[in-house]
């Protein structure tokens, strides 16, 4: 609905199905946009909070892009 567009969040990976996916202590700052040219992920599936670009995902998690549990703060 666009209500979050433009907001910035500090995001960190807190858990994932595969062990050692999260990079401990690593956080990133992201800005919510309607569309990102660098995003290769399809629209979110049920239960998804944020869809990260490939580079944002790689900054906080190891391995190929997939689902991770995050903690975020505006």
C-alpha cells in the first residue's frame, strides 16, 4: 500500500533454517522502496516482512538468497 515507502530501517539476521547462515553482529541500513532494480526476488510470499536486494541479503547472511528471520528497527 506504500505506507512504508521511504522509511529507513536497521536490519540484522537473527536466525535461519540452515545453521551459520546469519553473520553475527552484522547490521545494515535499508530504505523501503516501491521497486528496486537490484531486487531479483519476486513479490513477497505469505508471512514476509521485507524483501531484501541480493546485496543487502549478502551483507547480513551467508549463502544463497532465501528466507531468514530478521530483527529490524526504524
